[in-house]
């Protein structure tokens, strides 16, 4: 058995129908990002991704959940020759009506429309839409996927709110128990299972998010606690997410939680800019021991 298994972790691609389309959310006020499809295609040609065993995208693959954007995702993967080793979990932009500010007239019907549209799109390009799921990446590594979205919202004002739900948590517990003998378990979801507390944010960034930001970007407390307790009791080694468009690596209750920035949004340092993603190297050190090394990969694109 190879002692190394490498996972490229991308997130929040926000792909669109045409590359000239601008992302719904601004990169900066008044400056909506475009060209995400081109950036994603170029990223896939980087050595760090091509040399990875799998590619994992933690949600917001598309910007508005439209079928043409999903087809672009599939086309770009196939042209890069990495389609068969790519895994995704969906994000709120993939399923919810973010282009409508209020949709309160018939919320239940519109939620059902969002769900059916997503299932049709994923079925057409051959990606799974059942949650939770598990992929046995190697006999000693299992990847678990969770849907942390609301399965459709009233509109863009509550689109970012996450939720897992007791039925999905119960199903996840059964999957974790079924695969309890696999030593390396990784859980992937879109929303953050634990945003840093306000004091931690101030220490790291000099400022703290307003309460409304925490409310609309973090999984509710009861779901967070249940998920982390379940992960702890079943020996989950790593939880990875996106959604916040921020680089994060921390431990909570003994569980390592890593958040990825938007992989198609340039990170700037002075006059320089680059695109960023994470890569994890699962290393088997001896018969019963493993470690997970994280590498922050920065790529300069044309």
C-alpha cells in the first residue's frame, strides 16, 4: 500500500453559464467577480491538483444552480481528465433561489422546485445527490458527505443559513458505525461546523463578525454539537468545509476543522495575486499510525 494519499480541497467555485457572467456576491463592494470558469480550468492544470489522488469540492460549485453551469463544471473536469476522481458536496448557491430576494408567496412549492432542479442537474452530469453518502477512497480512508443546506429558501435574504437536520444526522451515525474499522474518516460539508468565537476572531483578524453574519453562515448550535460529538465518538480525524471564503485550520473538541477559501477568487498580497486551495497528505507512518499534513497551495494564473 502506498504510504501517501493526497486530497486536493477546492471550494466555492461559483461557476456560471458564460465566463462573462458576474458572480452574485461581490469580491469587493461594487466589483462583482467574473471569469470563474476560466480560473477553475486553469487551476485543474496545476501540478498539485493533477498529482492528487482525488479532488474534493465543498460546495457552491455553481453560482445560481443553473444546469448550464453544472454542464460547464462537468466539461471542465472531463477536459482536464480528472472527472472520475472528483467528489463534491453541494452548497447553498447550488440549490437555493439566490437570485430572488423574496419568494414568500409559496415557499414550500419553491423549495420543492429548488430540490428537483438540483437533482435533475446532478443526475444529468452523473453526480450523486443522495445524502449522507460515503466513498471508500482506500481500504483505510473513508470520505463522508453531508448536505448542510436548507433544501431551498425563501430568497437571497436567508440563503446562506445552514442546517443538517436530525434525520440526516441519524443516517450519518449509521454510516460511521458501519465503517467504524476504517482508521481515517473525513467528513465534508459546505457550511462551517464551528465558526471561531468573537474573541478568537478579534485576535486573528482584529475584528469580529456581527451576530447576523454568524447566524446566516453557521450551522445552528444543536446541529453543530450533535455533529461534533458524533465525529468525536466515531473517530473522525478531519472535517472540511467552505462557504465562508476564508482559510481556517483549527481544532475543536479534539477534531481538526479546516475551511477553504473560494478557489476561483484571487487572493491579493500587495501588488501580487494568486489562487489558493488546500491539499492534504494522509501519511501511513507505521502499521497502526497515520498523520494528515496540510499544504496551502498558491497558483499564479494568467
